[in-house]
């Protein structure tokens, strides 16, 4: 009997906080190497909107593991795409060990995902099969054994590019990052309750900052290394989930504005 394993993505992620002027220079610098993601290219402004429902334990153990920079830590979230209301949602477990990220991702029909999480006895739909099913089984095992529940829903606009000269390199810029507290298995949220997480006041900057992420497998491509040096970028820590928790639950962060270190 063959055993189906979950679809696992393994990569490294480096984050930076940049202003609009730097973003303009970055777009020009990556143009010889990257194309915009085809889905984003069909969307207004070359961006699409991502919404993530973040889960945590009753003691917010996943949040505190991140804040204390535990070597091995996870984030558990349900992800959807706001412009595609009839598309599937994705159950994601993102594990970080030092600088290496592994992510399992299983798609679930939109009309049943909430019941699947709210009802511990609910069976996985038959149409969730193969690697998706293995990823969903892992997700449900974590949520049920750790008693995970929703804490915040985060929404942001992503401008994504992928390398046309490497096997796997992605450059993404996230803007209009906003969140609100929730305890429901739903992406639906009142418009009046959104709170900006990337605004100048929150980030102690003159303007709203853009979260830049560089994602690759094992080696930093030389062209990407040169761009980081050319733009004088310095890695910074920024967690959308962690920032949303601090915004609504008053959790303190002893690491605020401490550089993440590492490459550049």
C-alpha cells in the first residue's frame, strides 16, 4: 500500500521593510530577472488580496514561541483569496527552524472548511484527496490536539514576482496590511473594525511601510544578492500575526526594532 505524504514546500525567507521610493527602485532592478505572477497580472494594479485566519492555543503558545525566537516554531492559518470568493481555501502549517521554512498546504472546498474546523467529528470531504488530504489531516491533528482557535484575521494586498532564470525565487511586496480580532471560523469581518498594521504611526516611520519578502531554496542567487547590496537593504523582523496580536491583545514585544541579523 502506497503512503501519500503532504505537499511540502521548503525554502528560506528574508524580510525587509521598505518605503515607496525603494519599491520603485526594486521593481526596476528585478525586471531583467523576474515576471509578475500571472494571477496578479490579471488583477488591478498587479496585486491580489490575501486573507489569513490565524489560529493559536488558549495560552497563545504559538505567538509566544515566535516572540521568544524559539528555534523550532510553527504558525497555523487558513488562507483564502478575497477576489476569488468561490475558490478553495488552504489549510497551512508553516514551520520555521532557524532560517529554513517548511510549509504544508492542503486545499479544502470553501463551502465546508468552517464546519470541518468547528466540528471535531466532521469528516474530511471525499473530494479532498492525495497530497491535499495528507496536509489537511496534519492540520486537523494539530488544531484538535492543541485546541487551536481563531484569534485574528489579517488581510493584505500582495504584489508578487517570480524568477524566470531560477528554479524557485519569489519576490513579494505586501501593502495595506490590516487586521481585526475574531473568534469565528470565517473571513467575513466588519469594515469598520479593520486596523492598519503597516501604517507610519505603528511602524514609527514617516509613511506606511511595505513588507518585502525574498523567498528562495538553498542558495541566494547572485543577481538577488547584488540587488540587496545596491538598495542597501537590511533584514528586519515583521510578523503579520505577531503584529496583529500586539495590536489587539496588548502583548509586549521586547524585540521591537531589533535587526534580525544574518545576510545583509
